[in-house]
């Protein structure tokens, strides 16, 4: 093997090693957004009635900020759990909101507000059994990061709240529920159905 050929092979090997290293670094530090489990907060409305505020945390586990994150969330009550609780009509009605998430930032976002009387209507009946029904909490988000602003990532999330109660296991007066992941729409990137175009990242 000539010295020239050997030098060319060394250059190619160095370029490949650099490419692999760059890809590994990008995978480590790129923005990576996930949705956490829904949370409940009691709120006193202006009319004096209490409401249950359902919030969904969006968490950036990555090492860079999202360049732009566009999300939509919502909730739907049900008596019998539908085959697909992910309600696109509700998401369309609620519209989209754009935010940014810093590296390792966690932001709890309001998905919906539920009148306390409606929440209690799904709670236990006298013999200790729970009434049928509950609420589906769902949403989607799209984002890019500062390392590769041309590449769009997406997530979808969907959880049903069932066996609703107003006294939790510590006998504290506050909303409580059991959480069940929906059978679909808990996904990211290519695992999610491509049913609408991504919003602009400008």
C-alpha cells in the first residue's frame, strides 16, 4: 500500500470517527421533551365555585433549549371509555401555544379546568364502588432545538383519569384519581401518526 493511499484511508477513518462522535454528542445534548403525569390543583373561580385545574408537565431532559415548542392540550369527560380518547376536535378548538423550554426545565401547563361539581359527579357511590367514567387528558407538541433547528421532533400523550375521588389515600380533601395510559397516542417522532403538517419553526 502506497503512503498516499494509507494517508487517504487515515483521513477517511478520522472523518468517520468524527461523524460518529458528533452524532453521539448531538444525541446527548439535544433537546428532548417528554410529558409527565397529569397533576391536580384546586382553584377558587371568580364566581366562588371551586374548580379542578388539570396540569401536564412538559419536561426538557436534553442539554439544549428548544428553539420553539408548539403545544396543544385538552380534556374530555366520558362515561364509557372510548376506543380512542385522543380528541383532535378539542385540540383544534383549544388552539396552539408556542413556548421555549430551557435545558432540564420542567413546566406544568394547564390542560383544562373542571368544575368541582362535575368532578364529584364521577366519584364513589355509597357502597364504596366508583361510578363509571372519568376524564381523558391528552395533547401533542412539536419542537426543534438550537443544535439542529431544521429537524422537527414531535410527541403525543394521552392518559385517562378513572376511579375519581375527592379524598385521597391520606384522607386529605383534594382531587384524586387512578391513571391509565391510553392504548395509543403515547409516542414520539416517527412513532406518531403524521396526520397534520408541523407548525412553522420561525
